[in-house]
């Protein structure tokens, strides 16, 4: 069964054709990163206009690369939320138009569901087994840090989430503080390569007794350490004298006070703190809820330290989609579409975008 997936929730215009929820025939992503980089983040109005320009060529390319005609498709799956309203609307209306014109069923997908189902795609070869339930999924993206327990297809139980900044949001904000540009996650990962992860003692918010996360204190501690505000001395305790290798940009270049900041050390210490909390809280939730496996999802799951540590520290099979299936794409939407269509999910022509859509707890 071939499903066309469409994804336009943020700044990637994406379309893909996937067979039986697992085999990718095509996966086309038109990224707007270069356009938004100039502004240091996604500008919603610009994103929406870019989606309008790209959506038809991207869908056409996904179909031609997959070598399928409209008659070969069984359904159209599309992200209906959460995301930017103006961006979501472009993909949703394109999907409705195609489904109506071709007489195909329409399936609305939660973007987070999409990220989860990236773990079903056969990225590692045909023999890769299906993920096993109960599956504990850590979804870490630009807008979410959720711990979700899947007890079956489409059956989710939200165990915990960030009470302030999402993990990707923290990576992006800290990259901005350090003058590393946008998007922040890959930039921090790169900068951290030359830094010492224990150079700064940054705070970890454990929120004991809950599976929730909090990253705003960590972000603020990096800001204080970088600008020399109160609190930075505490953060620097135990830090060896900065050497030339550790010295980085002058913060004046990033629009802040003129002071040399050891960017590599701060990036490495921040990444270490983030990864430690994400891994330990995932491990604890998996143990407490008797998960059979752990799966990573969302853009931050592309982080190599997070992937490596999760595999080292969690005593269960840990699934990580390849980095390009962790960040936004439409193959994951088509995969979710297949399993949820088979489970009976259908949407009508009155389906609308839901910018603040949440994963409903059905498990
Ligand atoms: O899932 P995604 O592509 O879009 C959303 O649904 O938000 O996630 C984007 C987020 C951004 O915050 C980006 O900085 C982060 O994922 N990200 C990373 C890495 N690659 C992307 N964070 C840490 N390390 C990475 N290698
Ligand atoms: Zn996403």
C-alpha cells in the first residue's frame, strides 16, 4: 500500500511516497534554512510564502522519483498540527486538493506522531525488525521535549514534557548566545567537538518524582557564563584557566558585551548537561513503565552525543532513525499515515489545521 505524505509544519516543504509504512520510494525535502538564517530563526510569514512556491514542485518530484501515478496511491497523509498555522495550511490544502481530485482517502497526522513513526522506516536495510511495544519514545524537537509511551499503533501516553523551553529551542537559544548561528543544534554539536564537557558546571534540573523536563535554568546559566553576569563565577568553579584553544568569538560579534568567551568549552558543557538529563530521565521512565524498547525522535535526536549515550546507558534496545529522518520530513508522515489508516483513521474535507495540537492520551 503506497501512501503520499505531505509535511509543511515549520520551515521544510516535504513530500514522500512510502510503501506499507516502511519502505521509502521517495523523500523530498525543500529546506528554507538559508532564507531564515538571515533572521536568526523562522519567520512565519516568509515560511508560508515559501511553502506556497515549493509545494507543487516538491509533490511532483516525490511522485516522479517514486515512479508512481496517482492511481498507484492508496491515501494521502498530511501533518495537521502542531506547527505554524500559515505553514500547515499550505500542506493541508494541497493534500485536500489532491485527495479530492484523485478520489483518495485523507488522513490527518500529528507532527509528533510523524516523528515517532520515523522509527518504523526501513533505514537500516530490509531485515530491520519493527519496533516493539510498549515503546518509550523521547521526542526532542524545536517545539517539544516529550516522553511518550506507545502501547500500540496510535495509542500514546504522555509521561512527561518540558515545562518551559523545548530541547531544540534551548540548543537554538544557546547557539544564539554564543554567536553560532541558526539552526543551533548542529552548530553546537560542531563547536563542542573542540571543547571540554566538564569545563563549566552547569545546572541539571532533575525534577525528581516526575518525568517532566526543564531547560530554561540551563540556558540562563549559559547566558550568565557567557556575559560574565552574576552566577557565572559559580558556573566557572573548577574551570581550568582558559587556554588559546578554548578561546572563541568576542561576544560583541554576537551583539553582546565585548569579552572573549570560550565558545567550545561552553558549547560542550551545555551539550553534556542536556544529554545527561535527557538520557537519565528516559532511562528512568523506561524502567518505571516496563518499556520493551526505547526510540528517539525529532530534530535533536540527530545529535551524535545523545544517540551514543542513550545506547550506552539504557539497558534496552535503542532505536535512532538516521539524522535526516529525525529532522522534519514527509516519509515519517507517510509511515504514520499507513499504520493509522490501517487502524481506521480517516478525515473529512472539513479537516482544519490545529497549530497547538497535542498527542491525545489514548493508551
Ligand atoms: O524536528 P525538527 O526538525 O523540527 C521541529 O519539529 O521543531 O527539529 C528542529 C530542532 C532545532 O531546534 C535544531 O536546532 C535541532 O532540532 N537539531 C539538533 C541537531 N540537529 C537539529 N539539535 C542538536 N543536535 C543536532 N545535531
Ligand atoms: Zn519536527
